[in-house]
């Protein structure tokens, strides 16, 4: 069976057995099984544990070989000394694919390495491919499989994650779901004794539900293969990677975590650049970047216009643009003329555009999107003003009705303006990075919902917008060069 | 009248007049007045505008001199050409203090500068001190005064903010309130034509409700005075400052924003260090830092223990500690013995402590807090596990009752353990920085509420925890040295 078929069984199993199923909360065998029961959805779920007759309302089989029907996927969470014999039984049962949650293998030293090699031999000879060991599980939103006990329901969407750390992935989902990101598939790859990061990458490259591939990486088992795969994939699907182990101490820690062979950080930087991989520095930047790739057109260059409500953010933005190698050009004469025609004489007369006391509004933004001197715009504040105005409650009761009507009209108008803006971004191929929110925009409201849905969720600080924008520019430069 | 008295009137006015009050949403005179009406609370609020008879249900006076009673605070939002005559009328009315929202003065060039000088002359000769121009307002939670239209109700607490940017402050409050921070006073200082950053700083140093002073700064009008004040204040109250304008372009932008004379960045770094000011790089770090100063004891040194659920975060943490000049020492033999006595043989046998498959728990944390080799602990994940477990819903209905009871017991036990941890942090003077949350901890729950209330809100990524911890260490070193 080809690797792809094994991964098909992994992500679309019709039957799943939990080996080491437990009745005790906190045991992985309990956590995984109960999590699986929340997304049963027509799938056969089997509990295997020779100490019990029943686990979580399911008959408990002594061994996987006793299960009556076929088993596509086996989740193995048993003590280390039973891992190999359990795998042997999976071979007997003709299980297609396994996930080994159990840890204590190659990451702990020579003895664990020996067991791990044996495990790989048994599986390979028996026609099984497996994920892990020392991993957290996986999901596929399309087939409603979710084996990670501490993840909530995940929103369906176009982003996949391969993570060499289970724990880190939780952070990614937290931040991602908050920003409106939906996910297609996830796998916590653990020690990668059998299936490697590169196998998942190749699979996701072909996966129709996946448009962007994110990875948390400590080290590559097949560096050359990764490079060749990435070089092809990034032409069609962006790959965003956070590679940890930048410091010497970090590299050492990476080895004791997943037995990863972390290479020199500077070499990796160069390799990523050559194959078009977008490298980020923090877990939160994986999702910051994914959101931008989904919601923004790729900028033609690095000339940025800043539109800000208030000069403080202008100063902060200028610092952030400089730090990230972006430019802050003069506005074209046309833009100057348009802005002069309706802005108060207090305005900043240049880039950054600060209406200085007047509100940031879409009619200020539009000529900037059209400006031939600008490749992108960062807009700070000014969004959802009507929704976030805290004074509505102070309006006397006899005027309340009119105030409510005014607010409704303003929100409606802004929605119209926002939609026009989104069209213009496409038309002119200019990213517009929304940044910071006035308070109320965090509360559900039409503007906020639209921003979230269109992958335009505002970044918290100008630094993040500048960082993300610089990486969009680099990715576009790479795409044009290949 | 001494400056302090003027500021007393600013923060505790019994009567406030809004000059330029308007009936049109979007005009500052409308926004400020309606916001003030939400926190009237026994104060006299007057509307001044000679074009109307009534604004927002209040009688509109032609001029402030027509107001029957005394006026402690005048909010001035009038066109530039009326600013000086308005101030003259405030003098006639014997207004104590004013806030000039109007912009277009010194920040725009020579002509504006001239008006600004005239304004200062009129005020000074007439016994008025004023905030601004070109500012956003202020608040004092103790007296329920809030003049910023786009701020929600602010939680009362021990943190004050002086900001040379109104817009930036909104970001600070957003992030701060999310992290459970409460605020005492705020002032958007604008151009500082009359009252300077240094005046507010001196005032807040004496303010009983303020334990921590945060500042957003583009440039100091009285650098020497700032230095002398800060040197005294930081012995008792921490001062946290974000100074923007790091790049040359940023310095230029700062001038056109608030006419600030931004000095060399490297010089400022040295100055801040000499007077014990904690400098941060991003707006979000102001509140990250304030939370830590409130919730954490100051660490005795830079030796950090890391406790992490999963090795990925261990690698990331090690990188972050190195980057921030922190150390990762060996655990003491005592700690090793204790951990060996109950952890599975898979555990990492060292620092970072990774129970590798088992849950992070308080009994692992406790010997680390007691460890003589460690000055602080960063704990990643593992908090609120019972609340965030997503498998509860998968438990068969006949077992639901027991599951709910189990969950309740677990949450109760964790709360007990958390409280014990907080006591130990004090006893051993060891910070414990909680980092990342499993999903459910974001939902209200006892553990989360306690963390928030005790200023232990988890930081999103290890990088933030390491950065904050390094600054706590530096502040403590400074305090010991003076």
C-alpha cells in the first residue's frame, strides 16, 4: 500500500480502536476515547483493554485481534513495555494505520531508540504505517475525526498544521480560531519514527481542502526531500514554518524532545529562502501569516502607506516599517489633491496620513489604495467606530430612538464602505492590513464579523502588521522569481 | 494655585463644561458630552455652543461666562481660530483647569506654534493650567470621570497611564482589561503646551490610588526633571515606559505628531536604566509588565526553571530564555529526588521539566519553587485541564452525573493547589509565570478567574514570559542598587 493510502486511512477512518482505553480521567486512554465519542458520526469506535469488560459504555476487547470488524486506525496508548507486542497484534489484525501516543522512546536515549527501531521493523514488515510515537493525535475537519482530548470543535477551513510538538499546536489553534481561521487537517508528528514531516507535507500538497500548510518544526529527518517538496509546493500553496531551536541550548532541548537533528539555524534560514518557505519567529505568527495569505492580495512591492487615527500610532508604525525593511514613500500628487479637498487643514500632509482629530474613514483610504506610489496600506484604528462608541448610553431617553437609528445607519454605511474597500484591494492588488481595534469592535457586530470572515481580522499592534506585510512581500518576490 | 491643585480639579471636577458641545454624532463636542452624561454621578455638566439652545437635553449656553455655577473643568473642542478667545472666556469665568481637544497647533508648524504660545500666555496669566492641545481626554476611576468617547467603563485598579498619544492608549486599555488589569487615572497629554508629562508624573507619584505608572512617550519637554523625578519615584512605584521614535523616520514623525523633541534612542536607553525606568518595546508590553509587577514577587536572580507540558514548548522556552539573557540552571538534587519519586521514568530528567506524556501538575511545580538553584519558574500549559477537557461531552449519559462530579472535584482540588502555589510564591519570593492556556481556560471558570484576579493571567507565548521575567530581574537589581 502506498504511503498516501495509509494517510487516507489516518484522516478518513471508518473504524478506530483505542488500545489502552481507560476508565480513569487523566489517562490518555480515557481522554482519547471520550473525545472520539464526541465525534462518532457513523464511525466504529472500539475500546481495547484486557483489564476491563466495559469502558465508557463500550464493550472492552482483550486484544485488537478480538475486534469483530476491520480496523482502519489504531490509537496506541499503552505502557512502553507493551508497545511492540501491541504493534504485532495490529499487524495480525491488518490495521491500516496507527498513532502511537506512548512516549519514552528515542527521545530518552539508546534503549528507547532500540525499541523504536524494533517498532518500525514490525510495522513495516506487517504493512502498517504509523504516526508518532510521543505525539498528541490528529484531526480532519472534513471527516469529523478529532483525537486530541484538549481541543474544542475546530472550525472547518483551508489551513493545515503539521506539528512536531503537540503542546505548541494548542497555542496555534487558540490564536487561530480567535482570528477566524478555519482548519482542514492536523497531525502531531511526535518522534517521526516511521512517518515523517515530509510524508505529511507531500500528502497535504495534494489535499484539496488544504490551501495553506503550516508547520512547527524542531528538525527535519529528510532535509533534502523537504527542500525538493517545498520548492514545488510553494509555487501553489504557501508553507509557513516556525522552526525552533535557534539557540545552542534550544537545539539540545529539541533532541531530547523528539530526537530531532536540528541543524545550524543560519543554514536553515537560507534553505527556507531558496524554496520559498515563509519562516516565522513565534507560534502566534503562524496564524497571523495564514490569515494574511487568505485575506490579502500579494503586494507588488514594499512601499507602504499608513493611515492612522492619531499620530502616536504613526510614530510606532514608522518604527515598525523601518525595522521590517519596508518603505514609506511620498503620496502621489493625485492622492494629496484628493485628501486636501476634504480633510481638515490640520491633517499631516503626507504619509503617514493622520487626519488629526477627524476620524479615519474609508474615503481617506480609497485614494491611498489607488495611489501608484503605494503597494500596500496599513490602517490603524477607525474601524467600527459607531459600534464601539461608548457614549450612546449617555444620550437622553427622548433621543434614544433617533440615536439607535443613527447607529444602525452608520453601521450599514460602514459595511458598504468596507465591502467596496475589499473589492478595491482585489482590483488594485493592494493589501490593506487592519490594525488595532477600538474597544467595541471586539464585541460581535456586522463590521467585526465581516472582517473576521474575510480574513481581515485586525492585528493588535502595528509591529505585527509590518512583520506580516514584509513576509507577504518576500513571498511574492519569491513567487515571481520561480 | 499650585500645579497639584489644578490636577486635583482635573481628576475630581464637581462641574464640567463642554465648550463646542454639538448635536452631531462624530463631532468631538457630541462624543465627549454624551460620554460624560454616562458618568454624571452628581457632577454638574454644562453644554456651551452659541449655535444651539439645547444639546443632548441640556440647555446650551452661548458662552462659558453665562454658566450660572462655578466650572472646575472646561473641555475645549472648538475650531482653531476660536481657541484663544475661548481660553480668555475661561479665564473670565475663573475655570480651574482645561482640556484642549482641538488640534492643529505646534505640531503643524510655525503659525500653530504662535497660537499655542499665545494660548499658554492667556492661561498662565489667568491662573488656568491646561491639558493638550491635540489630545483625547482623561479619566479617574475613583471619581467616575471619563471624557474619552471610545473607552468603555474602565475597571478600577492601581495602574495609571500618561500617554502622548490618545490613539495608542486605546490599545493599552484593550489589552490591559483583557488581562484583568484595573486602572486608577489616565491622561492623554497631547502637545503638552502647558502641563507636561513631568507634571502628571509628579502628581501620580503622590496619588494613593496609583501603584504603577505607565507612560507612552515620544519625547520629554523637561528631560532633566523627568530623570530626577523618576529616580525618586521608581524606589517606591515602578514606572514602565514605551518610548517610540526609535528610527530616524520615527523621530521625524514624532515631531509632526506632538511637536516632541525626541532624542537619541541609545542615550535614552541609558537614562532610563540610570533612573530605574522599565522600558518596553511594544504597547502590549506595558500591560504585560504591569500585570507581572502586581502579581509576582521580584525574582532574586536570573536562574529560571521551566515546567512544560510537552517538549516543543521546552525548546521554544529555552530559545526565549537565551534571547532575554536568562539562565537555565540544573535542578538541585532535592528537586531531582522528589521528581524521580513520582514522575514516570519518561520525564526529561532535568530543566526544562517535561513530564513527557503525564500532565503538568502543581506537585511538580512546588519543589521547583523551593529549589535553591532557581529564582523563578515559567510554567507552560497544564492549568485548568479539567475545565478545558473537550471529551466530557463524549461520556455516555448514564455516566454523566459521575463525570460532572469528578470535574467539580478536580476543579476544586486545582483551586486549592493554585492557592497553595500563590502562597509559596510569596514565601520563597519566586515568580511563577503562567504561560499559554489550553482552550477552555479562556472560558470563565474558577481557575481562570483566580488567575486573572491575582494578576497571574497567562501570557500567550513563552517569549512574552521570558521578556517580562528579564525585566522583573533588572528592576529588582536596580532597586537593590539604590
